[in-house]
C-alpha cells in the first residue's frame, strides 16, 4: 500500500503478513506518503510487515 490514506481505517483481525506500507516515489517528498494515523490494528497479524516513511506510525495507545 503506497501513498494510501488509511486514516482511521479498521484493519482489526486483518492478516497483513508480508504487506508493505510505504510511499509513492514522486521525486518531491513528502508527497506520496501513506498515512496510518488512527488506524485500528487490534488482533491483526503484522508478521514481516514492511514500513517506509509511514505517517502516524508507530501506533501509540
């Protein structure tokens, strides 16, 4: 998932094994970043999750 606005997304219990959250290479940072602010990940499987400049990560409670 690159350049996605996942603000407040409900991904509880989702299997995100091997998923990549990152940015779209626009050549003009900080454009194209994935925003995970307020994402819900309770009981989600995050094995081998890759992150590259994700806004709102790490998730804090």
